[in-house]
C-alpha cells in the first residue's frame, strides 16, 4: 500500500504524470488550507467526489483524513467520526486517525467506543499525553466507577507527561472528583488548574463554581461564574463567526445558559432577588427550561406595590372652645 505523510504537504504520486487528475488538483488545494479553514472541508469534499479507482485507496484515505481534520476543527464531530472510520477501514494502523476518532466519539458522548479507540491508540503511543487526556474524557462520560478512579488515573498519566503548565489534567481530575461528590478534592484540583488556565479560564471557573455551590459557598460560586460568563459569551460568538457546526454552537450555547442559571441560583441563596431574576431571565432567553420555571416562581413571589391613591388634603382643626364663648373686641 502506498504510504502517506498525513497532514503534510507532499503527495507521493503513484506514477509521474504531465497533468494532475481532477482528484489530485482538489486534494492539493485541500492540503494548502489549514484545518480551521472551512475551505479545507470544501476542497477535500470536491476531491472525494472526483476520486477514481485509478487514484488509489491510499490517496482516498488521505483525502478523508484531511476532511476529518477540518470537520473536527469546526466541531462537526459526527462527520469527522464517519470520515475517520472510513480512513481506518483502509488503513487500520493509522494511529492519528484512531486518536482523532476517539476524541470525536468522546465529543459525541460515546464513552465506551471512545475508550476502546483510546486504549488501542495508547498501546502503540503510550507517551502521547493527548491520548491519555482523551482516555480520561471517555471514562468520565461513562459515569461511576470509570468516571472516578479510571479517569483520574488517565489524567494523572497526562499530567506526568505534560508537566504543571497545562491545566487540562487538573481540570479533568477535578471533574472526576465532582462525579464522585468529593467536593473539597474537586475544589483543590480546579483551583490548581485556575492558577495557569491558559485559554480555558471560563471552563475551569464554571466547573469550580459547581464545587463551591456544593459546599455552600454561594459568594465564591457567584464570583467564579461572574468571571466565567464573559469568556463563555466570547466563545459562543467566535464559534458563530467561524461557522462552526450547529452541534458545536449548541454546546457553547448550553454552557452559557447553564452559567447564567447557576449564578441565578447563587443569587437566590444570597437573597439577591433582583439579580437572581435577571440571570434566570437571561438563561430562559437562551432556552433553558428550568430557568424559565425559576422566573415564574420569582415573579410570583415578588411583593406587589399597593395601588396608588391620591394624596388627601388634611382637614383644618376647629379652634378650641365654643364660638359663643369668644370675646370680640369692639
């Protein structure tokens, strides 16, 4: 089988030719685009439509891999998973495709399948921290008991490989503790992640607010969510501008609504009714049904002002004594 340096820019052609086939012309254009460029997906799709048997299965797998990279960058995980599965049917030893499929399956909530891919990938690439992070995420998705000890073991391995500068292993470990309701341990891990958040500050603070809430520290939960909300707003707007897949936008949309809702609950606990109502209205406007229920409850409980009544003119008091007893001067 013809071997390719996937993700590179060099095509190893099966034979020299004076002109490239329509498939190869489009494939070269796809290779020239970054994975985050929507044109990567477009040109790879054109190449796949133009592919002929004479172009070879190896180049077919390469085209599908290029498109999957673009789809993953646009958070179109379902499309990426489908392309990567077809890549692996042609080239089952393609380690990068297997790790990417594990990540796509985790993003789709298919924890058991993601774990299977990650374990197979790590058997050949045990020193790749990204593989351990994907394995931890896959185990978190499956709930107890894998979401606890198994997930933490994977994140610990990633931490040993990445060092203390990358917040993702501590974030993952904190989420694993949350799943097991060990809120103080979760708080410690998430606080450590927050010290070097990189581009994940909003995500980390949003998760840490859950630990604060569970421990009854509503002021800290409110503060974390207040700091996270601008980042969550920006993340959603950036995905919209980048024309990310609908599913990716929906996930960011839900994260933003959830943050408003949980800050509203914190304000309720702090007896700040007006602020709570404003946050629940924002979350309700983003489509979160529990927030709409809280809006109705808070509006119903809000004291109503008494009806306006015109100001009465005070009566003048009668002079003391009987008018018949008054003495008038002549």
